[in-house]
C-alpha cells in the first residue's frame, strides 16, 4: 500500500472525495447553501473520471434521477440541505419501496421554513424516523471531522449496497466549511461493488426481464414486503450501531452529542476532567440505528446523562428511550442555527453536578433545557 | 397460410386491465410494435407513470421501472445517464406529465435528454375517477368541474406538444391520434420515428397521443372515438411540430 501525504481538505469537498473513492460516478443535485461547494466539487471532478454530474431542476427531480440511476445499477448520490431534503422525502420513500441503494447527504441548516443557512441539527427526527410516507427507516451516519466524512461516505455506499436502501449522511455548515488534514491512503482503483442482478439494464444477457416497482396492490403482498423490510431494519439495528466514546469508563455524567456538537462536548469533557469532575461522552456515529446498546450499558455506571444538540431536543428522545427512566437525562440545546459554546455546556455540567448553587434551575438565558 | 398479424414480442401475454374501448391498449401495442421493428426489446428500459398505465410493467416485455407520479422523465434521465446505449422511454398520462410532472418533462426536454416520452392525452384523470386534467376541454364535465370546465376559474387546456416544441432540446415533437385505423398507423410511425431519433442520439422526443377514456367521459367506446375526433382534434391539432434538422415534416 502506497501512502499518500496528508492534504488539507474542506468538509464539503470531503463528502465528494469520499463518494468518488467509494466508486460513485453519478450525482444529481440542485443548488442550496450551505452544501453548494460539494456540488461544485463533484461537477468539476466527476467528468474528469468518466462520471456524470447533472444539475436537476429541483430536489424532487434530483432524487428521482438518483432513483433511476440506482435502478440501473450505479453507485449514485445526491446532496442538499434541509429544505431540499424535505422535497426529497417522497423520492426517498419510493427508493426504500423499490429497495434501491443510494447515498443522500444533508448539510443541515436552521429551520423550520427557510430558516437560515447556519449550522443546525433540527432534521434529526426527519432523518431517523423515516421522513417520507410509509413504514420505513434508513441508515443515518453523522461524521464529526473531515477525515471521518471520507470514511463514512465510503461506508455509506457499502451499507447502501449491503442492505439495498438509501443511506443518509448528515452534517452542518461548520463541518462543511471546516478544513482539516486528511490522509488519503492508497489511491486504489474503483472498489469492488457487489453484483446487482436485479438492475434494469435492458434484458440482453438475461433470460428474464427485470422490473422495479414499489407497488404491491394486494394488501397481504404489501404486508409481506413490509415484513421483509422490517426484518432488514431489525438486522441493521442488531449489527450496525456505531459510536465513539470518550472517557466514559468512570464517568458519573455522560454527555451524548453527535456531529459538530460532539466536538464541543469533547472539549467540555476535558474541561470538566481538569476541574476534577468525572464526565465522559458518547457520540452516536449511526443516528439510526441509534447506539442504544452502549447507552443502556452506561446506565449502570452513570448517575445521569446530558444530551446536547443544535435543536430543542430531538436525539434526546432516543437517549431517553434507551435510558428508560432509570437515570435522569438532562438536555441543553441551541436551536434555529445557533451553536452551543463550551462555556455554556460546561455551566450546565456544573449545575447538574451540583457544583453551582442553582443546581435545580435548568433555565438559561440562551438555549433550551428540557 | 402465413401469419400476418400477431402479438408483438415486446408485449407480455398478460391481458390488459384497461376498460372496454379504452385506447391505452392500442397505444401499448404501437409502442411494442415499434420496439420489435427496431429490434431493441432487450436493449430497452421503460418507465411507468402513476395513472391507469401504472401496471404497464406487466405488459411491456422489457426491463421496466415504476416511477412516482409525474417523475418518470427524471427517473428516465437517471437510467439513461448510466446506460447511454439503451433505449429509454416513459409512458405518461396528462395528469402525470402535464400537471404534477410539468417541471420534469419541461426540463428533460430542455436538457435534450436522450429519452422518449409517450404522452397519453385523454383530457381527464382516468385512474382517480374522472377529475379535470390540464388538458380538459373548455365546457367539458368532469367530477371536479361538474358544470363544465370554466375558463374564468380553471384556465384553458395546455397544448403540450406545442409548448415543448419551443425548446431546442426537444428534437422530435408530434401529436397523433388513435381514433381511426389510418390514424393508428400514423401514430405507430411517429412513435417509431421518435425512438429512432433517440437511438441516433439526437435528443429528446415526445409523441402526444390523443386517447379515449369512455368510462370517465360517460360515453360508449364508439361515441368516445367520435368525441375525440369532433371535440379534441380542433383543440389539439395533429402533426409533427419538430423534427431533427434536415428532415422534413410529414
Ligand atoms: C403524489 C401523488 N398525488 C396524487 C396521486 C393520485 N393519482 C393517481 S393517478 C392520478 C392522475 C392520473 O391521471 P392521468 O395522468 O391523466 O392518467 P390516466 O389515469 O388518465 O391514464 C392521480 C392524481 C398520486 N398517486 N400521487
Ligand atoms: S379509466 Fe379511462 S383511461 Fe383508465 S382504463 Fe378506463 S377508460 Fe382507460
């Protein structure tokens, strides 16, 4: 393996680089801040390597182009930001219904409505609970650094093919704009992509024709299909839970945060430790499947949890489901495109741990407690 | 005796579910015959709409994919960009193509996407129970225009072929009909021509086919053919609106 030197790369470009390294050669997207640089990168790079970038007329069209390209057997992706992802939900539901693999990047911004272009995590529910119509889930990955963006993009395409479904990778404007050194490893040729005998490529070379459809007009047949999906989702929940943990071993208070906020939470942990407070952090890498097994384990040892999000408390619900009332689960969040500071979160930690006198008063001037 | 008429290879032997007198079936046959004549059945991917033709994947004997309502041209774009040497066609009704899917068809045409749209204009929403379509005629009664389509409140029918023919990327645009044997033959020719344009890589093609919906028009099959001829033809004139440069309009 020939190691390449480290290069400085921007988060938004890393999403594209990771996709290309995963063998993705097709991207269909519609411009939206703060993810446009990702589209710019792919519009420049893909044609250089025999790929295709199409600027669609809308996110509705973009996700349906992804639907077609995935059905034709290609590794394909689209990227957008919150309002555009809302428009894609119909298409994502059809992609699940047709069991097609693809990758969707959401660089989340402040909402609801047009909101703003600032970093946010308010699309958590939409991402992990299905988002579109029907009974479904899809894998959601949340990188927290530029090197991890590349790693998780490669993983996203593999998981999409493995389970034949869409995989969403979520970030925010901070992650997208951040520059960090990445080691690109060996510059291998296109990775091995599993055979797709179900793809609609024209019948030539096959004895039977292929049909891709999400329509099962007979309810019992649709139920059967839904149960097949449910079995896949159960398998994913069993084997794909991913997380990073930091100084959790002896932690009395466990912070739970993902993506950009996890970087802040990590700094809070260091600051708390320096002040002699036993604090740790669990960072979900898969938002779905949520790493509930690890949270459950931590319940035995921790006195409580503090969930920190750039929302008014969405992942909070999954942490509470995992903790199941056995320990207190506190929350601190900054919604609408604002970012919690290390100082604010540390102040929460001190309150919860009884260091400051107003330990019972969870209200702060900025931010939300639940 | 030699066989002179048989089921096209590009149709499966599944019986159509269309209502008696519905011309969706004739249009299916014309598409299938064109695929046979060009010998491309195994190199073809068809995209089904949402509408009465949603089950077209059961009838066309080639690789098929079923798209969301109105999105067939976007789905076809995705397929074609991955498989540029395949023949890719969509089969869409007037609700699918000219209402909910207007953006997708206009931009597929504008990009000059090398796909072919077979556009079935029956002036009504068939599948959902006879509601007004963008192509419903002024005065025509539908379940959502019970007193007849009113220009003041619902506007006028969209002439899709004329509209798309203003786009550079749409290199073949025709409107045909299937209300008489002669027109059926002409329609078949146009569909084949549109496929040839795609196979030569010349650009986007669309064939608008005027079609009947006896069930929701409240007419017998025969009356429906007459109604198409008498009422629809004056609003939707037949002909080729665009042909590739250097070719003559027939
Ligand atoms: C997003 C969405 N909206 C509405 C529908 C309901 N729907 C199904 S078919 C149809 C209209 C079909 O009419 P047309 O395209 O003219 O085809 P026809 O049935 O006449 O062949 C509608 C509105 C749907 N399936 N999906
Ligand atoms: S409802 Fe109309 S368009 Fe649909 S199959 Fe019946 S006649 Fe044909």
